[in-house]
């Protein structure tokens, strides 16, 4: 937890320095919107998986839960993208304010990975393998810091690089 916290602080400091207040604000806003959709969208199905695994850990049950959660990840991602599109295209004004549409689109590619992180963590907890998720989180946060340095600092991709780094980190963690 200390390692992950230090990496989060380092990444925040690096993006704040490289992007400035406005750029860091855009990145934070996009990631916060995606996190909100993930939090509302996972429907607490991870808790259901933990409970089901507490009752039956047979390989057939694990496979059934895994398949169901993969299906729900896909369906809830599509639903989340649809709701986000409606909010973004609202006739009077976008719920997302002045955030650039391409930046939002890139950010919302993160939604399935964020949903799967919740489900994957729950599955691993239900199988008494939580340490695997902790290691995956450490690797993902490390990838994020390195990717931010490369994409924002070295390649100068700005806010798009920071969002792409977060997307890559989420994909690594989810995998």
C-alpha cells in the first residue's frame, strides 16, 4: 500500500509539473468521470461473486462466474458509453463542460478495464488470491508512472499522453 501510495503521489506530481494546472485539471476531470461511471456501473456484482465463491469454489462455478462477469463487463461498458454519449450530446449543454471530446473518448476507453478491475479483484478475493491483485496494482501503477514520463514528458503528448498512460496502466492491472 505504501508503494502504491508513493507511485500515486509521484504520478500526480509529475503530471502537475508537466501539464500545469489546466492540463492536470482536465486529466483529473476525465479520469473522475470514468471512475464515476465505473463505480455506478459495476452494480456490486463483485460482492455477489465473492459470496458465490464462498458457497462453492468448484471449477465449474468459477468458470460460470468468470463468464458472467466478462459478459457483464461488456454489457455495462456499452451501457456506460451510451449514457456518456447522451450526457455529452445533451441539447442545451454537455454534462462534461468544456472538456475536449477526443480526450473524453480516449478516457472512456478505460471503462471496461476499470469495471474488470473490480470484478477481477472480487474473483481473486473469493479464491483467496488477493495478493495477485495487489501485485497487479503495483505493476499497473509502476507502468503508469513510466508511461506518463514517456508519453507526457518525452513524447510531449500532453493531456492525451496522460490519459493514454492511465489507459495502459488500467489494462495492465486488469490483465
